[in-house]
C-alpha cells in the first residue's frame, strides 16, 4: 500500500466519512490498517503473528476456540488476541485531499471537514452534458452548452497541472478557430468586392489587419494566462516538495543517529561459573538498549559442559517506541566479540535470527512487554580457553554486541 498517497476508507468514525475512500496527505501507520481489507477501523484486533484485523474480518475467521490469521494461517487463542479501540479525534485531525482532487480541486483539509467542504464550497463537481455526454464541471455546463459542446469539456480527470494546461489550450484553440473562421469569411467578401473601388479594398485590408491584431492579442492574452497558471502550479509543487524533504529528513534523523553496537564489561566471572557448575546454567543480562531502533537486551548464558563451563550469546526483544516503523519479523544477524584487554585482539561469533517453527516466539513483533529470550548455540566460547589466552583479567570479560544488517 502506498504510504505517500494512501487512499483508505474509515469504519466507525463518522456517518459522513465511513466507507468513503480518503486520500491522506501523511502516511497512516500500518498498525492502524486492517491487514486483510485495508480499511481503518476504530476497533482493531492484534493477532499473535503481528497482523491486525478489523472487527468484521476478525469475526469471519474466528471460532470459539481459536482465530486463524487469513494472511499466514497462524493460529491464535482468544486470550492471545489483543483488542484496541483508538480515539477518533487523532485520525479526524489528519489532513486529506478533496474528493474532487482529480477534477482540479487542490483543497487540503482535516478529514472531519472534507465532507462539509464538498457539500458547500467545492466548485469542482462534474456532470454529464445532456447533448454530447461529455464530462463537464457543473459550474461550466451552461457555457459548454452555449458553445455548442465545443468548450470546457474533458474526457478524463487529469492531474491538476495537466488539467490547467489543457483548459488554457482549449480556450486558446477555440478563439483561434473563431478568428480563422472570421478571416476566411472576410477573405470571401474581399473576393466578391474585388471589382469595387480602391477605397473599399483599402477598408477591407484594414479590417483584415484588425482581425490579425485581434488574433495576436488573444494569443498573447491566453499565453499570459497559461504562463501565470503554470507559475502558480510551480510554486505549489515546490512547497510540496520542500515539505516532503523536511518529512524525509525528520524520518531519517533518528535512523542515522541510532547506535548499532553496545559494549560492556562482565564482572564476577568466577562466581558465575560456579553457579553454572552448580545449577547447570545461569545468565548475565545487559540493560535494555536501542540498537538499529529495536529495543533489545543481550547477555551471556553460562552453561555447564562436563567439568567445564562454556558461554553463549543470549538475546531478547522488548516492545519499543519505533515498532510501527520496523521490519518484522526480526531476521538480523547478531555478532558477539570478546576483546583482549591488552592486545585488543578480538574473537568473533555470529548468530542468525531464524523465523521458523519454534523460533517465531523469539523474533516476532512483541505483543506483550517482551518476547521469550533466545540463546544462539553457534556463538559458543570455551571459558577455560579464554582464561588461558588472557581474555579474562581481574575476573572480568570485555564484550561487544552488534546488530548487523
């Protein structure tokens, strides 16, 4: 769905607006749009798979015991489905284009005011000529009929600038035809009077010259009108482009400044290893951090392996502020590096987030506050080797975690 010029229908907001497509100026967050029918309901159901459904779509795929997502078939229990009712005021303040935009109306208003504008103020309603069936603006139909169906008609609804150019060209061509017809008539009369006196010939020449001046004046006048209209459209679209650039810059700024790595020191390694030897395993977690705009906790899982202890990368996703704008499910590559405290030499291991089977609960978009933590077996380090090679110093280990693309 196009987030730059979305045409969507509201459901449950207003009798004037419900079920009528609206072209929103700014994009609507995907979480507010039904994943099945594309409408914007006030009451939304969030499934375990991350898709959202309006009430009619939800009821059509729900039984007393389960709800099967119509897009991916994943089943959610009724207790796992979250319902949300959004306030109407926020959406009714969003700006939309006039329903007659395709006919040339450039008005942009809050959605709550667009119906009244169309009823009372809009001058771009279209009707059909009773004689030729051409599409004509209602305000121009009388002039169209008086012109014997030769003026002010258009076959399709062009873009605003194209429509302005087309109308100006139509007027200009109409006047040129009238002038040319008049010249032909005068030429015929001139031929009939060619045998008359020189004074009559001179007078006819003056009339021809006058008509040529009229043609030039009309051409110049409508050329000026066309140029003025084009200048107005240029200013209008320049402002739109500048607004779009500002919006893009605002959206890119947080992405550009968002960190991709997090470095920390783990202390008390001897105590953690002893706990793992006693209990079988234990964890040491970082604080929650934003990496590539995802809210993440990462840490180390200490696991008993025979008479030794090995460590793995542990990872957990939490519900964050930017979830509406991120890619889901989470399928990034994660990198764990252990840094030598003296030589700064690094040991690296990488783990891939996999969207498959039992792993879905770890990497789906968080519906509750946090997903279940995951442990990456491919990131194994031997604690004895780390101590032998000098990576452990003063019972501490220096680590760096990175979210790769």
